[in-house]
């Protein structure tokens, strides 16, 4: 499983799963401090979902290439996430939402977007 992932608010209308690469704090004199993270979004298309995934209500995600990583403010983080590799499909992961009731509720909101 991947324990270095999170659900973030990418835009006001869209939340996405990401892999955390790096967190840092930037201090600008006379302006203030800013906290950012470099993340790899799991927003690549996963193709047609399998019937069993749909019936079991699994959420499958796939990362964009590492070169397409983005910087986001730490305030955009909603919740940590556990992703489990789908061994039948290279590069795809299944969101584990049943071990944390709070994550289950976040997933219900995420699915409505």
C-alpha cells in the first residue's frame, strides 16, 4: 500500500488524490511564510472500469507522469489516503476507504463531484 498519498482540494469544485513528493516552507522577508507541497496527481484516465469494481464501489485512480507534478499550498490538503496497487493493471491504484470512517465520508462527497 501507498501511505504517502492524500485527498486535496485542487479547485473549489474538484478534489483529487495525490502522491506527496516534498513539503517545504518558504519565508519571504516583509511578506511572510508560505507552506507548499510538491505532489503527483492521480488524475490520469483509468479507462473503462471493471464491473466488479463498480459493484464493490471501488475507486480506481492512476497517476499522471512524475514530470507533471504540481505545487499546491498545504492548506489544500483534506485528508491522508491509503492507495493499494491494482496488481492486474500496471500503474492503477484502489483507494482504501473502509479503514477510516472519516475517509469513507470524504469519498461519498468526492464521488458526487
